[in-house]
């Protein structure tokens, strides 16, 4: 999704982590200097990298759930891996 021309994704991960930190601090009403891991644990929010891994795994499973006669499955079977 964010990998273009061999550019690292660390910049984008930092932005997502900052957004999640601000949301967690706002939800909990904690101080800005509170550690992110503690805030995430208390609020029940999973870390950004784990959430992105979960989304990626789910996106790979969806085509497998299609019925055998579905047009998308037919098109994907014609494509080489």
C-alpha cells in the first residue's frame, strides 16, 4: 500500500503511530508524556503494526471464501502467482 519505488514505510508508520497515540491519550485523558504501550494496554487498542498485519491477513483470506463459480475467483485462477 505504501511501498513505492523501494521507499521505506517507516515514515508512514510514524504518522499512524502518532495518530493512534493522540487518540489513545484523548480517550483515556492521560498526560502527553505517558508511555504509548501503557496507554494502549489500558484503552484496549492494539498496536498499529499488529492491526495492519491483521488487515493484511484478512484481505488474503477473502478470495478464498468466494464460491467456485464466482467471476473474481475465475479471473484470479487465470492469473499466474
